[in-house]
C-alpha cells in the first residue's frame, strides 16, 4: 500500500471525536469504514472494508479510499472537498455561507474577504453545495477578515476575469 497504515480503533475514535468537536457533525455513518493514515502528508483516508479483500500485491496502487481530511497543528482537522461534501450536511457548526459573488471568487482559488465570528477551520458552503474548507484570518492592521482558500490549484475553475 502507498505508505498508508490502518488506524487502531482508539486512533479512529479520536479522529471521529475531533470531527464532532470541530464541526458539530454526526459521524455514525463513518464508523463502518476503515480509516487509513498517511504519515508523510498527515492525511486521513476512509475505505470500505472490502478493499482488503483484493490482492493489492499484484496491483500498482497509488491511493486507497477517499481523502477525508488532513491533520494540522493543535489537533485541528482540515476537511478535503470530498470530506466537506460528506460531512457538511451532517454538521451543525463552523459553516461559512458564501454569497454568489464570493462563490465565484472562491471556486477560482481566491481568498475571500468576509465578516465572520467563526474561528479555526470552517466548512465553506454556497446554497446547497459544500466547497471545501477555509480559515478566517484577521489582518491586525486593517481589521478585515480574509477566508484562506485551500482548494488545490489543479481544481480551480479557470476564467478570463
């Protein structure tokens, strides 16, 4: 396997508790999945137990499962785009709503200025769509809050504007 290790039940429980604490989400639906961790990049993946029924030694495997989130300092978890789409509908806190103008900036990979009281990583949402994670950061000089965009460059929407 590509430098992934299966989490113990104790480690998995800690990840689920952190997701519940940080985003107020119900994680019961994730309990049936196997959690994998990539040490080098500090990324968590989830996979169906059936993936281990395959003879992976005969295959050239680049990745296994769905990239859920990455682990950052202070035990914070930053959801991937797919992680936000999976957990966003079940989350009750740290959800930042974007208007149409902010949405168009966001999907182009730009940071967005927006007033918010939220702190730490937030799930970014527009209408019914969950777009990934951002982090509000206040500029001490101007007092403006910028939501840092974590969409990978390869996933930006390209445009002329």
